[in-house]
C-alpha cells in the first residue's frame, strides 16, 4: 500500500472505529444468564440488581455512558481526513506518518482484555471515570504536539484510555438495565448514539481541518469528555468482583498477543504481506497465544476464564463479531480508497459518499435491539452474516474501470446491515451469556476479537487490488460464519 493512499484513508481509521463500538445484549436463549462462578471461584457476594432510578436520572446516566463511547468512535474516524494537513504541518517521515493514527489502534486492541479484567476487579464506574479524565487530558496534549514523535506517543496513550472506556461502559450499561429485554433496547439506542461518532467523524474532521487545521480535531474531545465525566457522577456503581489473585502472566501474554497481532496486521496493510515488519509481530502473537493457552489451563484465576469460552452463545458471538468487523471495516476502507482514486473525489466528498455505509449505524441499532429482545441474538446474527455474503456478491460485480455508483451504494448498504445487525447482536449475546461478575471481562474479550477482525479485514481487503477480489473473500468468510453461528447457536 502506498503512502499516498494512507494520506487520505489510513488503516487505523477503519480499524479503530470497529473496536470502539462495543455492544451488549442477549443470546439466542433470550434472557438467562450463565451460572456465576465461571472463573472457577465463588463470588464474594451475589450479583445485585440496581435500585430503581427515576426516568430522568436513568436518561442522564445513559447519556454519560453513550458520550464516552461516542468519544472513542469519533476519535478513531475523525483523524482520517486530517492526515494530509498533519503531514504538511509536522513533516513526519513516510514510515512515521501512518503511525500518527495507527498507534491508537494497536494500544487500544492490546489493552482491551486487560481493561475488562481491571474494570471487573476495581469497579466499572471507577475505571470509566478515570479513563474519561485521561482521554480529555491526552487529547489536549495531542493537539499541542510539537512533532510527529510526540503525537504518536500521545495517540498510543489515548488508545490506552479508550481501552479503559469500552468494557467499563458496557458493564455499567448492563447494570443500569438488569431486565434482558430492556437491556437490549437500551443497547440499540446506545449503539446508535455512539455510531454518530463513526458517521460524523470524516465529515466533521474535514470541516475542522478547513476551519483551523488538524489540531482542532483533538480539541473536540475535552469538552465531550468533561460533559461525560459530569454525567458519570450519576452512574450506578456495580459492585466490584471478588478480589482474586491477579493473573499477571495471563494479562501480559494476552496484551502482547492482541497488541502484536494488531501491529502485524496494520503493518501488512501498509507495507504488504511480504514485509518482515508484518510477519515478525504476527509470529510473536501466535507464540503468545500458544503460551496463553497453556498458562490459562493452570491459572487459579485465569484472565480469560475457560468456562466463559465454553458457553456456546459467547463463542457464536465472538465468531460473528470478528467476521462482521472484518467485512464492515475492511469494506469501508477499500471503498473509501476506490472512491478517491477511481472517481477522483476529495476527502470531504469521499466522507459524504460513505454515508450510506456509516449513517445506518446511527439508526438501525434502535431496531436491532428490539429484534434481539424479541427473537434472540441467533437469528439476528445469522441475518448479519447473510448480509456479509450479499455485500460480497455485489462487490464481485464491480468489475471494470468505473462500476456504477448505484452498485457501490448497494454494496455499502449491505455492509451497513452487516455491522448494524451482527455487532450489536454479538455484544448482546455476551451480555446475557456471561456471568454478571465477568461482564466487563467478557466484553473486553469480545472487543479484542472485534479489533483483530477489523485489522485483518483492512489488511486483507485493502491489499487485494480490486473490488471483485474483496467480494469473493467476503462471500467465503460470510458463508463460513453462517455455518459456524448456526452450529454454535444450536447448543447451550
């Protein structure tokens, strides 16, 4: 992939948006939770439902949760169109330029699972508020960065703060809505409001760059973070899980595996699959995953409890989430490049042209939550995987120099259905299937899988060189996911 392509649409812009739109909800069994103690220990106290709150207070608490997640989504998509201006201002080297954005993605993905563990251990509200404050401060530091190295370091730290926000916010949302049907509807609304970040990011970023340069892109974050921090005072405080022995080896290995995997996939998307900078970290990731599998079988309190992965609903959710993010964000990245290079659209025009892909994220999750509440997660996940196949079929017909825009719009809408059905449905399945004391851990694991799927989608689809090839890959992975979800969803 050339540096010119990175100037307008980079890898992290696609992958980051994926990893931060985490959701929760119901499995195909609609409403029963797994037996507590999946980690192999007995909780120090039973999970307690929050005391009823007034509708106004519940709405304010919900706004505080949605605002934090919107921040993470906005920050990962808004910087895409600012890269050319950043290049003119800071003069980074060709190798450093993409990492001004990708540093966020790598750290974010690497720390997601660990962040979920710490949220369960120390309390979701405490972790969420600390991450919000850090996000505001680090955004201001990024805006003031005097050189590319400082900006890359700031972006990496910002990824750590984002990783703290996502699983903690989901645990808070689950606690705020103990009833499964109400929870899935709330998740749909939360996903839709959070999706405004992904939809508005490219357009808002283009306007801010034209108004005052790339630094304004970061100065949007502190006011939103501070408002969310004020609203977070009203958030219910779920009890922290039992203070168990911390699986430090498991945390280190899982962080190394997720971080190295994402780093290698990002490098493959930038430098190509033949680059040693891609294969070396991928080899490290495989080694870390193998070591993690051995360590977790022996750990008294594993960071990723085997009993959690033994739940069929959790496994089906993770498979669907990985495939949907592979398709949605890989397709978004590929289509954005295609529109700019083949149709000669400006970054702002390309952002507008991507609205059929991004805008449904702001609307459809309202309905997805209701569908999951009524029918369970399995039919919704299967519909999302089928949409992946449909998008692949449409892209496979996009041969030739300039395929009809109507065909591209249809493919964008199919990819939007993939994301808006599968991603909320997957998080819904984990929310109900996972024991309450492992709510944040389960969501952190789900988001780690989603981040890996997003990075892999961009690295694979972005280097195929054409839309028909990307379509063939989507057909294959979509059909495989339909079979896998069907089998896993049929078992408890």
